[in-house]
C-alpha cells in the first residue's frame, strides 16, 4: 500500500514480530536462567561474543535476541536484562553446538526443506500466502540480510533434527505405559469440609491494641507510594486526519499500482433455510426431507422467507438473521450448495437441495459477475487509508519535533505542545496506579515517568494500539516513605483481619483433620462451625475436584484407601479436610487405544530431564575439542550496557 513499513497496521507488525522471533529462535527455544560456561580460547573481534566452529555469535545477535523476548514487554528493567544476557548467550551457543554436531553426524537441510519451512512459518503473517518481496523488505527493515536469516533457520532446523534423534532413543516399556495409564485414569471421590477464612472473619479479635500491634510488627508492609508531578504531552492521529491532504492523482496512482487487489470474483447474495440431518439417525431422513418440502410449498405460496427461516432453520449462524448468509464466492461452500446458488437468478427459489449438512432451501437475492472495482467505487477506502497513514506520519513528525524542543526548554512545554497541535495537561501527586488522562494501558509511559529525574523529559512513547504518541516532563517528585498508622489504619485493619481469619481457619482445619483421623465423622466435625459436608464426584489426578481445585493439589488422596483422610489441603478458597469416599480403578480395556498418547507423554517427561543433559554433553565435548570459543570482554561489555 502507501508505505508498508511505515504503516502501523497489525498485519505488518505481526510479520516483523514473527521474523524477529525466528531470528532469535535458537535462544527462545531453550531460554532458562543458567550459568555461563567457559570455553577454551577466545573468539576474535570486538563485536564477536562467541564462536562455534566457523559460526559466530555477535553483539548484534544478542541485541536481536533481547528484542525478541522484550517485544510487547514494556516494563522489563535493564537490570533484569543484564541478568538474562549470560544465559541468553549460553543458549545461543548451545543451539549452534547442536547444529555443528548434527553436521558432523552427516545431517543436512536442503534448500527445498529450508524454503518450505520458512514459507510455512511466515504464511500466516502474510494472510495465508507467502510473499517473497514483502519477506525481503521486512528483513531489511530489521537490518537482517536474507542470507543471515536463512542461515539462522538452517542452524535451528539442524539442532532440532539432532534433538529429534535423541527423543527417538527414549524407550518406554509396555509395563511402564500400563502403570502410567493406570495412574492417570484412577479416580477418587471425596467428601469434604471447607474451612473458608471468610467464615472466620467475625471471630477475629479486632481490639484496637491488637490491630496496632500488628501494624508495629509488619510496619514494612505499609508505605506511602512515591508520587510525581508531571506535564503530559499527547498527540493522536485523529487530530491530524482532517489536515491530511491527499490528491486524486495520488489515489489514482495507488489504485493503478494495486489494481489486482480490486478484482472481484463472481458472487451471489444468498439466504437459506436448513433442516439438519447431520448428527441425527438415518431413519429420520425421510421425515426431515418432508419437513423441508413443506416449507418450500409455503414459500412458493408467498410465505415470508425470513420468518420461516427464523422459525425453522437449524443453521445457528443465519437463522436469527432470517437465513441471511450475505455474499458468497465459489469455493466458499459445499459443492451442492454452490451449484444451486450460482445457477439461480436473483429472487429465484431453489428446490430442496441435499448436502452433507441436511436439506436446504435457497433464495438468491442479488448476483454480480466477476469484475474489477472502478476507481470511484474504492476511492473512499483509498482516501481513508491514505489520510490515516499521512496523519500517522504527520503525528510522528510533530511529536518528534515537540519532544526535541521541550527537551531543550522544558519550561515552555505548554506553548510548544500547542505550536505542534498536541494536547497538554498537568498531573499532580500521581502514583504508578493512576491512569494517564486520554490514554489506556500506557504502562511503558508510566514506567518512563517514574524512572525519570526531576526536570527531565521522558522518551517519546508510541502507543500503536491507540494511534497516539506521548511523552512527559517530570516537574516534581515526592519520595515513597513508611506510612504512619493513622494514614493506613483501614488498610491495616483489613490485612490484620485477613491474616487472623486465615490463621483461625488453619487451626480449625488442623484440629478437624486430627479428629477425623481418630474416627470422628466429618458431619460431627463440621457442626460446631456451622459448616456442611460436601461431595466431589470421582476425578483423576490430572482433572479437578468440583468445589476444591486441581487433582494435583489433592495428589495425596490417590494414595489413600476408601475412608482415608486427606488434609488440611490449602487452596485459594480455603482449608479442606477430605475423606476418600470412592476409588474407581482405570478401565484397562481402554489402554490399547490410548497407549500411543501415554507413551508420548512419558517420552516428553523424560526429555524434560534428559534433554538439558544431552545438550550440555554436546557443548562440553565441543569445548574440550576447542570448537567453542568465548570473548568474555565483549560479553562483559554487553552485560555492563544493560546494568547502566
């Protein structure tokens, strides 16, 4: 369109994000906090962080990987990123080491395999069909050559191929699979009493002295947040739309350059009534067809199509709309439906048409032959798109110019904002929880405001989802401080009450569990507290107990016999004391048809343990052979840049 890579359209941003993510895929596939091992020797070049054989990892590679994990994360402090860098580089070395070993073992990725993989990965970002020109331009936008990108993908695919070989070496015996199936499909039923802390709130001693003592003991929990005064400058593309002047010549040129996108296939506007046969017994088909034929007779006698559709049609997507499907093109519906729809004239009714869904009655309301939309037909959309992009560019220029001027002269922020048609407002005593006026979910800007020094201007923040640009001048800072009791008394009372309610519930549940284990019934235990005994139907360890929570939380129940006591079990909704009321063993007659998924699950569990050991062993071997070299000076320089 007008300027693909200046556009803020979602599809373009998705494409750029996909490309950047794939460049960093070797790191993203394994990223976990971990140590950084020492290689033998060092990698040459100030920009080189490490080398695996002839493959180098540069400072630029590391920066792109960081961009990959911070995309969409606007509040990651630099110090956190500094902690990630060593692990990030370690994982990048690991990926290249796997690829190196795979090549040594004779594995290869052909150009055809590589091309097919990239096309498949990127096709969704292109709307389903890979486009080479856009692919090349998007990589250029990120400063990545096609050769570098494709080499990175080839390396990643080689590494994955070696890991696949390792996964294929894991063997699960029939006995192990049966035991796992039995474990996963054993069900237990429970009776339980829930000691909900909320039910103990009325029993809490709220004597003022006790509340004050709680505050004194937990004083560090109660603080008055830092507050800031600032001047906010915001610009919106909406404010620049009317000023965007687009000539007919520009629109005509855009139309001509993209004429193929305005070609319309043959299409029909159709409505229908469906009497479903799908999912119904075959013997009902004659009766259902007779119903459809009766509706057709009513229509032929002048019956209202929309009303009959609302009353009789079993197509949930169109019945309420009087059977309306809107415009359809060839290839969009099942063959029999399409054949009927495109053979009818506007206003004409079909007979009863049978498809795999059931019996249909169609009426075509309009029909259009294949044609190319004229310039006049699409001019309105072209103008709106052109104005939007021009306004976006004008906003960017205005915001950047205003930001530059205000940075030099913060005292004149209001006058400068007005000069560039940007909105200006003053905020006082704002906290990080306050919403910035005129902005929604602007956490990146809020973080910038609370990180800036007094008298300074924040970076310009682009809020793509709001089509706005914004920045601020910090004019005052009131530091955070410990709170005095009278400033947070209601907050202290609430926290004290919650803590005491939790303690009382825990004590009651522990006492109840002891009594239950000594043989007292749950009903007798619950009665003094005004509680009731409830039942959870049988569930699996991977399922959930109704009213309690996940089966994994109640794992102890699967080791108990009927009558066994479990608990107290703490969840977000209370303290549960349970009695096993039922045990339902797995139906082993179903094992055979579920064996494959059980085996695959066990393989994945073992891979989670063995995979890191396998990768570590390859890296260690290549280090011993001098194939991995690390430039610690460059690495430390990168880490330092994120610590500053």
